[in-house]
C-alpha cells in the first residue's frame, strides 16, 4: 500500500484514541483502560530509553499524574500521545535527578519494542529495523538528542512538531536530530536509499525494506 493512505490510517487510529480519551474524561473507566492499552507500550519503550530497568516504576508515576489531570487535557488522540509523553519525560528526568545518573539513550529498549502489539503504520519499516538486537545497539550508541528523537518518532509515533513540544526544542532541530539518527542507523544496517529520503513532519520515512504498510498499532 502506498504512502497516500498513511495519513488516513493514522488519523483513524488517533480518532479511536481521542474518542476513548473523551469518554474517559466523562468517567468511563473502560475507555481509560482502552486509552492506556493504546499508549502504554510505546510510552514504556521510550522510558526504557531514558531510565532503563526503572521504566515501569516511572510509567506508573506518570499514569497516576495522567489520571489525576485527565480532566485538564484538551486535544485529540495525537495530542494525547504528546501530552502523555511529556508527562512521562518529566517524571523520567525527575527520577534521573534523584538517582544522579546520566540518561541512557536506549538501554533496555529491546523487549519493549519487540512486545509492541503490532507495527505502527507510519513508522513500521523503521520499527522493524529497530526491533533487532543489532539496531538497538546502534540506537544506544546515538547521541542522546538523536536517540530521543528517533524513539519519540518511531516508538511513540509522534510527528515532528509534537516531538519538538515534548523535548522543548524547535521542530527544525528535532527534524535534523531524527534525520541524522535514522541516517546513521540506515547506513549501519545496510539500508539502501532510506536515509536519503529524510524525515518529514509526518514521520521518518523508512529503514526497512518492505513496501507494504499496515494498520497503526497500539502505540
């Protein structure tokens, strides 16, 4: 399936997430659980890249805050993913300050990526490559700004402007970091032409070799 169908699939997925969030804000506990299932795998994978084995504890703290402040959230499904990623990042940085350790680029990420329920439609080719031990070792070796940009784009599934808001950086800086990180991964993984396609604001364009793009996963 060509790239023309990607925005519609992503919009459908985020529409489903946004609807669940709206119902959760009205007190529907089942809807909140559904939103959690859609967001948690990618969020946990991202936190693994920051705090390693402490990711689940940090994620629990983040979800407590998310549940507490849910009524204040305003936005759609894509906005909710960005909002939850921002909260999780703040809790991770608090944790790291308490521990006085340096954030790790992607330590412990492998199992969380492999446990994702399915491929993310916009980023599935990059995710398939990153879901290998070899690629994860390369992600761990990336500079932190590149690693975080790649994780937020590919694992959490945020677009460029959303990643910029989470990281508190300009979209151009995030686009450059993601491009450089993906280019380095593509080169070292033996990708042909993938890096030269660059990274758009809709998402990184590929590291894998498959042509078929599939339905969005629960990120």
